[in-house]
């Protein structure tokens, strides 16, 4: 910027911030009034550690859900978990989760829009179609190498994590849910039998479709209990992975702790160094109502 005074400028001349008028000042001249409109960190949102931890917990628990699902698949692929056991455990989880979902419903049943009979019909139709197409799904990728199938499943699970609507997990986003189900189909096609594939797809529906709905209801009606549930899911995911690969469980635990605690603390620390400036050098904003010109 130019100096505030210049030897060749008459003292009585007043500088004006205009471009359409010839003034006896250099092009880079400004006076002290130029910085009077300086504004720092305008509209800055101050974050709190508790809110950041709750938001990060949603990301950590979804990552733990993916880890838990992969652990179930490995158990079934190795023959350590029978499909009937998984189906029985899934049935118990569905009944308990549905009862909790109904218990946490808002007073008066506002926003539900469905009856229990309709929910039962939807579940029966899904189970019937999945069971009927399980032999087809089992042989769907027989001509594809296992390495390609596993790599595709990994990419789809990554797409699920990246596109998951963490701010509003109910209902899950179409891209996120479709990516998770496609990965489930790829993994289920490498299991020993059709019943294994049916059990794996049923578990995928519970983890990736029904669980987010229950989590959203819990977060809306009992916000204080939501972080504890997320922590419980994270512990379950780490324990499931630890029963297979202890080193991987340790890395997963460090990753979840970093997401839930380290990243919020880092964001708070970086926020103290935030320094955005706004002033007369910004682009001009038209604040008048120009609707009469557009008609």
C-alpha cells in the first residue's frame, strides 16, 4: 500500500474510495480510513468439546460397525460361526431393537407413519426374497477371482463410510446403503453355502440399515445416552477384531480413539489460530432488492 501522505499531493485534497474519478493520488494510495472497515473472523462458529466428541463418536461407531461386520464374515468363512447361530442372534437383536425403537417413540406417535403390521410385512418380504435368491447370490461371482471380489468389497465399504450421512443417519443415504449391501453380496458369495449367504445379507441389513434408524431415534430422544452407546459399539468392534487379529485390534482402537478424542481436540486447538479478515477489498455484494428488475 502507498503511504498516507505524499510530497506531491496537496494537503487539502481528500482521498475518496472511488474508481470513476480522477484523483491526485497514486494508484496504490490509501489513508487510515481504509482499515476502519476491517473485520476479523466474521460469523465464526465457536465449537465446544462435548459437541465435537458427540459428532466424532458417530464416525467412530460406524467404523466399528464395519469392523464388526467383517469379523462376522471371517468367522463364517472359517466355519467358526454357523449361519443358524447368526440368524438366531440377529432375530434376538431385531426384537430387542424394535422394542427399544417403539419405547423411544415420541409422545403421540408423531412422525411414524407406519404400523407394526406394515413393518412385519416388509420384514417377511425381504426375508423371503433374500432366502429365495441366496443360491443365485452364492454363485454370482464364481467367475471372478477372490482377490478382485475382496478388493471390490473393500472399496464399497470405504464408499459406505465416506458417503454415510453422519448428521442424519436415519434413513441411511442411498449411496451409502447400496455400497454396503453390494459389499455384503461380494463377501457373501465367498461363503461355503447358500444359507451362509442368506445369514450374511441379513446381518448386513441389521448393521447398515436398521441400526442407523435406532441410533437416530436414540440420539433424538436420549442425547446423553448416545455417546455411551457409540462407545459400547466401538468396544464390541475392537473385541470382535481382537479375537481374530490382536495387532489389528490395537490399531483399530488407536484409530477410534483418535477419531473420537484427538481430532476434536486438534480442531479446538486450530480454531484458536483462525484469522479470517474481511474488509473493503472483498468482492462487492449487492444488498438491494432487485426483484423488480427481474420481472
